[in-house]
C-alpha cells in the first residue's frame, strides 16, 4: 500500500482518497508537470489474480480509448514489481456521494444538469456496446465547477469488438446489490438499459435526497423475521431487497410527482422493471431530459398542489403499478384519475382489473358497470365484468357479458377463453371445449387455453388429447406451472408413476410453495414403495386453508382483456 510522501515514478503520494475490495486510489503530485493526479493501485492480493489484472487493464483501456468530457481521463498505465497502477486525472470536487451526504436533496436544475452529464458520458460507451454495470454515487466524480465524470469501469461488460477481454460470466452480474437493476439481480443478460436503470436511481436520489429503497426499514424487517439467527436475517433481507428491486415501483414516486411534476415521469420510465419499457440507452435518456422545460416544473409547495391535474398521467402510472403487481398503489392512482375526470371510462375499467387481480370481484363489477355506462361498447369492460361475475359464481350474468363482448367483437379471444373458463367452473365441459377450440384457432400460442382444454379433455376421458394439450403448453412455455401440475395429475390417474413424479418435481422447482404438490408426489412415492421419499414429502406439506379451492390450483387463471385507449369516449 502506498503511503503519503512516498515517491512512485515521477509522482509523490499525498494521501489516500479511498479503498475498495479491488483497488485503492491516492491523490498524488506529478513532479514533472506540476499538477495533481489520482493513482489507482490494484491491491496486492489481487495482483496475482489473472482475471483481476485483466479487469484492471480493461478499465484503463476503454476509458482511455473513448475520451469524453463526462468520463474520467486516463493519463497512463504503469507496472512496477508486478504491481499495477492507473494514472488518471484528479477531481477536486469529490464524488456525488460526498455531495449528497453534504446537501441531501439537490436543487432541481443541478440534479438535471448532473443526470444529463452522466448520460452523455455513458452514451458514447453504449454506442460501442459497453455497459458500465456499476453506476452509483461513489462512481460519479465532480470537477471543481461541478461537472460530473463517470469513473470505475472495473466491472464493465465490454464486447470483444470493443476490446473486451472475455471477462463476463453467464448468470453473474457483478454490481452493488442495492444499486442493481432487476435483470442484474435475476442474473440475466444486461445491456445499456441496465445502466439506464441505475442512472434513474441516481436521479431519484438527487431529487428526493435518499435512495428509492429504505434499506433501514428492510433491515429492521429482516431482523424481526430472523430473530437471533443471523443467516436467516440475511436471507430475509436479500429476499426483501430482491422484491423491492424486481417487483415494486418506488413508493416515493407519488411524492416526487407532487414535487417535480413531469420530471418524475422521466425517473419512473428509467426505473420500470421491464427493461424493454425503459429508455433504450443513455443517449435517449439524455435527449428526454433536455426536452423538459425546467422552468415549467413546479418546485414550490404551492405549485406542487397543481401537479398532474391531467387524469391521464395518473391512469398511466396506475398501469405501471399493475405491471409490477403493486395493485394497492394502482388503485390509488386510478381513483385519483377518476376524481379528476369522473367520466374517464378507461380509468374505471383499469381500476376493475386491479381489483380483479386482488380477487375483489364485487368492486370490479361496480367499476366495469360504470365504465359501460360511460362507454356502452367497451368490449374489455364486458370481458372483465364477466370474469368478476364468474369469481362471484354468478355464471348467468358472466355468460351474458361474454355474449355481448362477442357480439361487438366476434373474433375476441379473451371472450372465448374466459367464457370457456366459466363453462369449466359450471362443469359444462362440451361448451367449454368449444370455446377453448375457438380460442386456440384464433391464437395458436395461447398457452393457458391448452392447459384448460387439457382439463376438459381429462373430464371427458379423452386422456391422450389431454396429455397432448399439456405437452403443447409446456413447449410454448417451459416454465408454466399449471401445465406440469395438471399433466402430473393425469399421469397419476393413469398410473404413470415415473412421469407423474417428474412433473410434480418440476412444479416444486418452479414453485416450492405450491399447495398439494408435496402431498400428491408423496402419494406417488408411497404407491411405488419409496417410503423414505414419501415421508420427506409429507413433512413438507404446506398447510392448506379452506379459502383455497383445490380446483383453482388446476385451472389456468382468467385473462384480463387490455383496454385500447378510449380517450375519445371521455369528456375533454
């Protein structure tokens, strides 16, 4: 480790600036050119690690090759006595982390200025297919006049065409967990949109003064759940973090909308869980930020009361919450849209979908009815109300709604599929079979229709056709639990023990908390004389509640019909 006053090449070490698990960074004086520089030293215990050395070399090369005013400049790479050093510019402004620690929430114009600079620095790398993968406040350094510079490309993904050294492992996406994108947490391939997500996190922090995840609250939950068992607490914390990153939109977005108006929509877009819905790269992100009129964005408490008076904005955000299964917040936003425009038919229908996904069938019926009062030809509202009536076991009304939907839209696959489900619940198997046949004829890739048609075929003793339908569903979606579970049940009924065990085991792999699967597989093991495995499964049986109907675990869920924009039906 270098020490203050030590001479290294033409440099004299001034002080340690920071140290991580990979390298340490020092401030130094260039005695030849009379200027301050920063020296990054690969830690001694990493210097013998070939992969660590390659990453260190790659970091220096790509930053030096793609110079940009918003990327830290690399002056040289030096090696002495098998120790490796990167000589780079010294930035007296410290890091964005230091700034946030000092000021907390940043002024709106400063936050946008910094975000644009970060985006523009990364855009050049994205154009070459390079993904930083570790954008966080510590890795954004500031010049004396406050200009941001992206640093630390140590874990960047660099394709071979851009000089990469083939360092990326499949299924392993190194980054700081709290700042990771959903696809990094899931171990999926990353691209420029993962960096977009992390820039969105930074912009949120600059505007709100804190990270979008309250890590302190999650740690408290984890400790409560784990008690004195440290490993259980850590596992619970990871579970809570994974859910917050991969599934839940930030709760603080509602406050952000009130404080910064349209800019909150930009942050929200960057933080969407499906990377296909985000900005496609940092260049697009920067361009969007530049189009915002900061002068028209409310920054005072009085102006904040006027934010998002457009009900369409709330409706759009409600749909985003639905996509991440945050149904309670979706209902709040749809309700706000309705408050602003009581004749907004689409918002009523969308609120009904959130209620349906929470099994609140009565409320869904009310919302669909109001949507249909406002828009009598609203096909999606008829379909969704039919689903709600089925949930309430009011089958006659459900069939009437599906009939109306088909009258308005004769080729509507959602109406045929969901009417088939209603007939299935009514034990009218021939009618259900006809509707599933029509669904598949109209949309051959409709996986759930194959599963439910298989159920009907089984009830009609047409076992080979049922097996064929389950197998087709699995070919279309190899992770579809309903298909494996139902095929296992049928193999069990046909005494195909080996096949049944294989399918039940796949269900366990995909959903370890699936009700009945352990009991069913245990019964098969017992039938073939494997008492040890049978006993293991019986001890894992998940306690069943009376509110869960066994048939529900077999029937693929109803499919809500997405609404097409209906603004033309709404009072302007």
